[in-house]
C-alpha cells in the first residue's frame, strides 16, 4: 500500500468519526431539549443547591478527626476506574471496517480523546464534591487542589489506555482480571495519595503500571477487539437511551426482560378477571423489566443515606427527593406497551388501563415509602411521622387524581 492510499484511509476514517459523532451529538441534544422542558435541569439545580447547603452545614459541626477516607474512596474510585471508551462503533463495522483496521488509528484516537474529556469532567466534579471534606479534616496539612487534580487526570489516561487494551484481549477471564487489578490499584493509589502525598502516589502508580505491563505482556489479543467494542457501545448507548426515556418515549431503547421468579410470582394475587387484565400485565412488566431494578437501587441507596444522616431535616429531604425521583421513573410504565398491538385484539376498556397504572404506581411508591420510613424514624420523636404521613397523602393525590386523569386521557386518545 503506497503513502497516498494511507492518507486516503486516514482521511476517510477521520471523516467517518466526524460523521458519527455529529449524528450522535445531534441526537443527544435533541433528547436533552426534552429533558430541559420537563424541568429536570431546574430540579437538578435545586438538588445541588440544597445538597450544597446541608453539606456546608454538616462540615461546620463535623470533627476534624472524622474518618473521611472511606467517603473519598467511595466517590473517587468509581470515577477514576470506570473507563469505558465511546467508540460509536456499529454491528456492521466488524465486516466493512475489518479490512482497514490497521488504518483506524485516527478514528480510535478521536474516540479516546472524547472519552477522556467527558470522563475528566465527571472526575473533576467528583473531586470538587469531596474536596471540602478533605480540606476540612486535614486543614493546613492538605495537599494543593490542582496538584491532586493533575494526578487524577494522569491516572485517568492510564485507566483509559488499559481499558483499550482490555478490549483487545481474547480471553474474557483475562479482561476481568485486568479490570479487578485496575480497581484495586485505584483504591491503593488513592489511599496513598490522601494518607501520604502525591509524590508517593505517583511512584506507586509507576510501580503498579510496570506490574500490569508485566502481567499482561504475553496475553493473546486482537489487533482491534471489534466484538467487545461493539457490545460495549451498545451497552453505553442503551444506558443513555434509558436515561432519556424518563422524559420522552425512545423508540431505539431495547426492552430487557428478566425472569425474576422470586418476585414475579406476586402476579398470582391479581384476580383472574377481565377488569384485572391491565393490572396483571403492567405488574408483570414492572417486576420483570429494568424499571424494577432502578426502583430497587434508588430505594436501597436512599435508605442507606437516610440511615447515615443524623438530622431530621436531612432525612426528610432525602425521603421526599427519593419519592419524587421514583415517581418520575415509575410513570414511564405507561409507555411500556404503547406499540403492543395484541392488547387491541381483546375487549378491554381504555379506562381500565388508567386505573391499573394509577393503582400500580400508588402501590409501588407506598411500598417504597414504608421501606424508607424504617431507617427514617429511629432516634426521632414520634411527631416526625408527619413527614411520611404527608408523603403518603401526596402520593395518593398525585396517583389517584393527577396521574389517573392523565392516563385516562391518553388511553382514550390511543383508542380513537
């Protein structure tokens, strides 16, 4: 292959990256506009302001000998170690780009740079979040903010480079071992960095890098791991679609079904009657799709946050915000069977769909409220039961009146 052909391939792969990135960016911005119209940005800003206020207030009463390191590790380790590269690859690439994979360097360098810039922003936000706690506990002994950040950004480059190499590994077991080693290395380096100094952490990082290179030097690998890159790209894009699905129906979103026999058997309690058909199918849908896993994670994380909080006001805010987020999530259940034509073949009343959805949302949020009340009440006077009680009233009103009317209107429009 002559130099002119090399230049042509480089230009083509660079143009391919630009074309795909422009399409991806345009599509994402379109969905972000819907997110902004739903007041999500305002809600997020409100959450940041309230959290910052109580964060600062908590630091004022926090002793300087507080064991801050576990919080730092909990926040920074995932931000540092999670290093997937957005390649924007597609299923057909394994066939049509395989013959020029040796000339794809400029394409994947662009994807590496984009991934690094985006993940560096999240890493910066994570460091900004824990820095006040760090400087409060160490005071004058704390290390400079920028010096710490520089090491974080350098380590992120190393993690992304290792992640790229992991994509080339032939063995799935070898890839898993490398990921575990990277996460363990992040824990060790962050501990050294915060307990000792940036210098010692830098030296330890070099040692660990040489260990990683020595361990995985002779590992069998592809020139480009097309199957792995395509699978990871689909996974990351599905997560993005799942987020946008909070605000608008995303037709590209694949529906993942999990059997979950340990809980899906609850549908046996639904009466075998015509007027219970919608309740049965939407209960089954809730329990066997990703929506149930999302609600479960939100509830568990919030319960831990409530249990770790010392003041009634912080617990109340976490409780209310959790219920609000869960309500936004669970209302997406209405769109679950929008394009299922089988439902139209049975003599089912459209109003039954509205009743079933409203009741199921009320039931899910009520169960979540009960679970959150368990860690909420210990150590608080009995009068603070007013917060869960008012939350229950709000849940009942929103589900039984506002959402029921909305679902009924939409069901009648779909039936026309």
